[in-house]
C-alpha cells in the first residue's frame, strides 16, 4: 500500500513498525459546536483509510482525542478557549457542552458509517500525562517558564517547520481569528505547554500542577493521549490539512524532544471542503451539518459518496448541484444493485479479478474515486449476479455505502408496491405479451403494450422479466 506522506512530500510504501499492529492516531473534534460537513469529510477519509488497512489484513489500533479543554480561538495560543466560548453561548457548563456535542458528533459519525475508533479519550482525562511530558521538556531544556506559563522553546530545534519551509513571520498561517502578541515568548514560534491562573482567569477547568493551578495547551493533548495508548512511536497520524501547521508541527516538536527519537512515520492530511466563498468554517456563523442535509431530504450516504468521488488530497467544492449529482448517482447505483439476484455460485476467478482492481485503487494512495469506479465495473462485468453481489459486499467493507442493505430495501419496497397494485387481468396481459415476444409475434406484443398504455399501464422490461406500473 502506497500513501502520500506529508512529512516527506511523496508517496511511500507503507511499512508499519510492527508486523502485529498498525498504530493510528487521529485528531478528534473540539466539542463546542456541531461538526460541519467539512470537518466530517476528514473523518470519512480517515475511516476509509482505517478500513482499507484492515481490508489489507493489518490489525489496527486507532486512537482519537476529544478536545474538551484548552483549544483556544487562535492557534497562536491566544484568544478565548473554544469550550468556554461554547458554554457562554448556550449558558451551560463546559462539561455539559462537551457531553452534548460529543454525543452529537458520534451520532453524525453513525449516520455516515464512520467507525468509532478503538480508543476515544477526552483531553480532561489525561492531565497527569501532560504534566509528565511538560516536566520532562523543562528538565531537558526544551521549555521555559515565563509570565506564569510554560512555553516550548522552538529555538532549541534543528528544524521547526517540518512540513513546509516558512519564514519566521509565517506564524499567522495557522491562525484562524487573528493574532495577539504574547510578550512572554522568547521566540515568535514558541507555544504554550501549560497555562496557569495568570492568564485567562475565566477558564472553567483548572488543575494543580508544579507551575500553579492551570490547564494544558491544545498541542500537548494529542501527544499525551497518543503516548498513553500507543506508546512511544506511531505509524500514522491523521488530520485535516489545516492542522499541519502549527498543531501537528508542534506535536512533533514536543514529542520528539521529549522522547529523544522520531515519533511518527506517516502523516495523512485530508484537504479542505470549500464552498463558493472559501473553506467551510464554524467561525463564519453559518455552516452545513449532516442534520441539515437530512432535513433537505439527502441520505447521509449521498454525502459519503460525494466525498469518495474525489481524492482526499484535493480540495473538494461543495454545492447543492454537486450534491444533487451525487444523489442521482447513488439512487441509480442502488437501483441497479437491487435488480441482482443471489442465485448460483460465485465465480472465484472473476471475483478475484474484480477485487484486484478495487485493491489497486486503495493501494494507490487511497484513490477512492477509482475504487468507486471499480463498483461500476462489477455491475458491467460479464458474470452471474452471485459473483457481482459477493464483490459489492466485499468492497463495501471499505466504502461503507450500504450497497447491499440499501438495495435490499429498494427491492422490498418494489415488492410491496407490486403487491399493492396486484391485478390478475393485467398480469395475464403482461404474460401474454412476454409469450408473444418469445414467439417473435411482435405485432401482437405491440398490440398488448398499446392496450395497456391506453389503460394507464406502463410496462418496464428488466433482466428479471417484464414489470408494470400505473402512470
């Protein structure tokens, strides 16, 4: 399996540190509001990656954090804590906000068939881990105290900008809502490991520490949670491309300085979902959620297919027209699958050929658009329905588009409609037309068709025989 590694800027053959397990970490949500569909694009593609690894025979342990403290409105360690901001907005406690939006996030994941990670850890559960790492960084000279806070000293690194080459003035690259100058920093790129009561007095959650009562910086959380559950090395770290700098850059800086060795081998970044006005963002006040899509009549699987039709390393443009196209494609796809019958034996040779096309798509840097094309190749293949259904069920272990269950639902609905519209006289005429066609008596077949049409009955020829419906 080849994956693009953001750290090396090239596709690399994936080789986990251990033959027994792939250690995978994904940045989780800051649970101060609903996840918008731009956020969820990242989680969909990370879900596909995990399932593709399992499909290829790897055992995977995937860990994800829940940020319920310490994520400030600016990635430059300034501004109001997003959790406090959410609590003020809704006049609730921070923990009530965290619980409500964590549940809402996983409800959206369930609708989109996003598998829950093996470990989900709220940041507030790991205060001791953060304190241990910060203490170690102070002992090793990579951190310093200033103004009551503990900062990481980026000047001690041989290379800070590990994903891209930036100038020192580029700290604003990762800032979403403006930069406030922090006079406690020795260097502009330094970042906070631990805040104390000397700053942000309205912070709702605080803990004792060797440096005073306070709370962790956002960046230290992922390092601490990862080390707690996955040890001192990672195979794959995932997240949105906007997290590459400064969040993931800072994770690498503090983790490798603390551990004394390379921490993570592969970095998997999903690019933005854009609208006509630019990247989707909660800060703009209006954003699209899964619930809103449902209210407008869209099956969540339509949005999942919409995402899979594009490569994860390309910005994806959302519009209602584009989503409508995906909805039409999904409806037609399911309708075609609904016509397949599970009779006969699976042709193992053909199945293997179809699977090979699908696997190559996944192994080529998770090319989901080609993987979706492989689904259509199955439907066009010259083989029996049993083989097609087996291949589709196999592929859907990764795609998770409900291909089989949705088709079965359509088939049952069609059967119910046929039962409701049962008419022995019409059935007899349809059968007579079929026999006339078999006898090559096309004049009689056309006569019957016209007679039925005059009575408001449309005949639909399918691979399973002629069907009829009232029009």
